[in-house]
C-alpha cells in the first residue's frame, strides 16, 4: 500500500471519551475512507480540551497524513471549539459568513417561534457562532444547524482537515458533499483501490483461526500482502481482509485454506450476518417465526425485527420471565418446570412449541437460562442457557450451552445461538419429533 494517501479521524467530545456516548462516527468514517481508496491509519478520541485536539492534529500532521476528518464540537455552546482549533492549526483567521448566518437563522426560526420565552440575544449569539468559519474554507451546508467546513493549510505542507458535526445522522448526510469537495479530492490524489472480504464462522474458538493463519503462511500464502483482522463478535469469529486488487490471488489462497480447515463452521463468505441469512431464508421459504423468551427478555424478538420488512415473517413474541407466564401465557406444562426446573432443555422446547402454537407460526423459538450475576447453582451455573427451535413439520433442535461473560454478554450471545438454530432448521437440519406440533 505504498504511496496510498493516509488519513486520520479525530472524534471529539468528553462524553465520547468518557464512554457516556458510544462513538458511531469513527467506524463509519473508516468504511468511507476505505471506499475512497485511502489508507485509514488512525482514529483518536479526545475530550473538549483545545490543547488535546491541537496535539492530536499535530501528531497526525507529523505522520504525513494527507487528510484528517473531525467529528463533533460544532454547536453553539462554549465547549464547541473544533472550528476555532482547526482554523488556528491551519493558520487561517476566523471570519463571519453573513449569508451562512442568515441560512442558519432561517432554519432555527421555527424553534424560536415555538419558545416565545427564548432568550433572543443568546439565540442570536449561538447562530452567529456557528456562522464563523475559517477564511478560505469550503462551507458544507448544515443538515441540522451546524455547518461543516473543509480547511486546507494556509501555508501548504499539511493535511486537509474536514470538520463534520457530531450527531451521526447529520455527519452521514453531510459526507457526500465533503467527499465531493475539490479540496478533499486534491488531498487524496493518488488514492488506490481496496477490496474487503469478510468470512464468518460459528462454533469454534478464536485460537483456531489464529492457527489457520499460521498454517496458511507455512503453505506459502503471503500474508504480508493482506491486512487480516480477526475478532470474536457476538459469539462468532469474524475474519475481515483488506487488500489491493493485485493481491486478489493471495486472498483466494487464504480463503481456500480457511474453507478447507473450517468447512463445518464457515457459515458466511460474502459478509452476510446471521441476521441477514435468517431473514433471507425466512423470506425465500415464506416461513413465519415466533418467540418465547425468558432470560433474554425479548432481545431475540428485537433482533429479528430490527430490519425493515420483518413483518413479513415475524408474527410476535412473548417475554415469559416468571414461571406463571411460562405456564399461563405460553402453555408450558407446570409438571415440566417442577420436574426439570425452569432452566432446562425440556422447558426450552416447551417454550418453542408454545410460541409455535400460540402464534400459528412455522418456527417457534424458546430460550431460558441463568443470565446472572446471581441465581446460579453448581448444577446450573451462571451462563447456562437452554434453547430450542421447533418447526411446524416436527423438526426440532434443542441445545444447552454455557456462555461466558457478564449478564449482557450472556443475553446477547444467547440470541446468536438461537439464530443459528433457526438457520440450521431452515436448511433442513433437526431431529423430527414423534408427532408434529
């Protein structure tokens, strides 16, 4: 990737630095930079301290970055200082753009009329603050109230800095104008082309893929020509590889090794998530699904309904947290709970069958477990989850797993296990019960 322009992202905001707000902009901008053929080299999160922002910009300039993108700090309040810091760093004085001031005021006028007791002087100061921009900068029209700017160094010899707002919806809507700006295009002249491939596996430890990479290298695969990232995400192994077009044969050789060693666990070779695959299979087969959840508290139903169009296959779900709800709402035989306990494969299967019957669905899913941090016993420790997926034709898959992590991890990973059971049923697997539901 020699010669490809490098870029950095600076995410500002003490609320992001402290973790009160999750950074959604850094990862999103990283993907956009890859699409532009730019080598995204670093993302740095800084608080609302001007000196920290200046030091971060100086460090990125020293690394030879051609482009820096900032997010946040463009509002009307005193701690919104990104434009001021960037202007000083680029050696450009701040000037009032009166036409921009008028456009911002027009956008805010409905708000002023809505609140008749609004402090008009403060309101005007806020509008004016957001209309003060670095001299010579390209203004990116505001999506909310804050404009963005593209700022080149006055004396040359440094990175072009694109200043974008913090709210993800505003930043994403403003990005096309930023990417089309002449200054950004000139900064990334000589950009290359990157290809990104994603493989996903389920049902194996992360150490196995690490060993596979060692095997591939021993077989002559030039891993130095690829950027391979592996991570454990929601209980699945994700292998993301970025490379330049000339390295396509190298990637194909790596994928061949992975396919050979992990044929039983590789479930996605085109970047599709388990959510994508289950939704696609349900639609393709014209099948419907319903859920009865205990320890996950509706998280599986929420995950199934995250995507638009899910009403075509999701019929509904029940959160049967108490045993009485399992019995009276879902129809679980109380004798099963007495005999086996609420956390048991038998009750999970009864929940699945109950969801299937109550909603007249093609597939029912039941989940019950000990999410913790309390409630575990030596026989049924924290992290034990029992899951079952049942089809109208009588096929079922019921499993008990012990999941690592805290309460949130156990609940989240349980939904992943459940989706994989559903995927397998939709692909024809499953033990057929003596009688159909």
